[in-house]
């Protein structure tokens, strides 16, 4: 059994105490739409966040460098051909890809967990560029984000 001194204390953080961080952005005509995140836990072992996609936001088909769990809390989205509504639970094993993700007309809010390295990789960049062109959407440069020092990170396209 582990000695009490070796066991870390529980950590508590309320999502509403965290600022929304803009992590991706696009222009849909003259309207800027974005992905917003409230980071709750960021460590080499685990990352958790509340994510919010503005209505119509499209994120490329991608995967992550670890096991990833998504729970839809409100709104809706399409993940490839799958319509996801509140209560939908999505599991991606390391190496799995999901998308493209298209937020519904009311946007979507999710709780997400990565069990390890949360960095992403693009699964179909050419298909994503074609989808944006078809819809007349302009991909904007990624907003500047301050990542933890341990995370040598660049946002995947």
C-alpha cells in the first residue's frame, strides 16, 4: 500500500473559473467562427477541457497521440457521417481519427479527456481544404496559445 505522504491530494477546478481560450478560427463570409476551450487539467499524464465550437465551425479530420474521450454536453455536431447530440460519448483509441467535425446550427459544447499526449495530427488535409473551398470558408492562422513548457507543441493543420 502507498504511504499517505506519497499520494497527491485531489485537485479541484471549476470550469467557470477558467477563461475561454480561442484555439482555431475561420471566416464564414464576414463572420469569424472559432473553437474555444477551458483547460481544466494539463499534465503529461492527462488533459481535460470543456470545448465549445461556434455554430458551423468545421475542424479537420484528425487524431491525437493518446486515447481520447469526448462527451457532448449541449448543441450538436456531425463527426463524419455520425450526428452527435447531448449525451453522445465518443472514444478514440490512440491512432484513431475523427471528422471532419462540423458544429450544428446552435454550436456544440463538449467535455474532452486525453490520457497522455494530447497533440493532434491531420488525417485528411486535402479533403479538409476541398471542404472549406466548397463552402467558401477561409481558414485563419491559429491564435497564439501559451502551452505548458513540457509540451513542445504546434497545432496540426
